[in-house]
């Protein structure tokens, strides 16, 4: 497994909270993500619409990839009368496998989507194993 972001306790708590309190509003820590497996690694895509690229921070520390961002807050003079968009700070953490090359992780941001490419370490890439045979003398007939 290359990455894990499933927490069974959090999933159970979320299920119970939805049953008790109804649908949960988009929270301060919600950041939607897709993970795509490729031959040479994985690609993670995070939805960050309307986020200033300068507020996005991607770090790797002890096998955990952290993505955090801040969205615009309202000015003191602004009084929203409808508020459906989440504002504030967002963070998403993904545990990485030892099979990835953390030194070569890169990220790009385009049209509201942050793409983080996590390559596999060379030792984890599939390779063909050569089969050696002993040389046998040719039989003369």
C-alpha cells in the first residue's frame, strides 16, 4: 500500500454524528482528494478552488505528506447574508509508504486543483529478473 488516509475510528464517529445531527457542514479541515496509481508512483489531486497559491503549503515529515491552505476571510465591513463556502484554514495529511521517494515529490497548482506527484523509490519499481543458466558443452554428433 502506498498511502493510507482512512481512519476507522473517525469514519465511525462521522457515521454516528451524521445519524445524530444530520448532514455535517463543510468543515475547516475538509479537503477533497483523488489518488491515482501510476506505473512510477502515485498522483494526488486536491480540490482547492479559489485558494491563493501563495497560501498553499506542502510538506513531508517522517513519512507524512501534509497539505495546508488558507482561504479568504471576510473583512470587518463585509456582512455575508448567505454563507455556503467554507473559509479559514484547511489541512490534509496522508501517510506515505517507505516505497516512495520523498526527496523527489513535486507539486503544481492549476485551475483550483493542487497536483502532488509522489514517485516510487527505484528499489520499489518492478524489474525483470534475469534467469542465469550454466553453460553446457555442445554435444558433437
